[in-house]
C-alpha cells in the first residue's frame, strides 16, 4: 500500500512538473506555425515582385502604363486633362521653401 502511494505521488509530481514544458512546447509550435505562414506570405510577395520586374523589363506597354499613371507623362502631341478629383488624389511632390531675404542677410533686390 505504501509503495502504491509512493508511486502515485511520484507520478503526480512528474506529471505536474512536465505540464509547463508541454505548455511551452505548444507555444513554440504556435510560433513555428505563425513563422511558416509569414514565410509563405513573403515568398508569394517575392514571386509577385519578380513577375512585376520581369514585366517592366520585357513589356513596353507596362512601362508606358506606369509612366502615364505614376508620373503623368504623355506621348508627344497628346493632351492630358486633369480633373479636380484627380488633382486631390495625386501624390504631392515635396517643395523647397523659398529663400527669405533675412536668411541671406540682405534683400533680394540688392544682389
């Protein structure tokens, strides 16, 4: 009877000591799964970027479309019409501040 009780106590202590290890292992499996998903997403993104690079290098129509959409370029003789909604949606380029007369120490008229 005493040996059975001792065996049960040892078993209980062994199981209770290993529970944190099981939890840690489960947490590591969750992290591993998340990292694998992130890696797969990055590989997909890399493939898409590689395909985009190839299309820009090999397809003149893609280059022309990007030149029109991103930079507002047109072929010679074409006229571009911009509407107010287009102007507000277009990205603004940074502008340099105008030089002030006091910054140079003299007025611009005296140059």
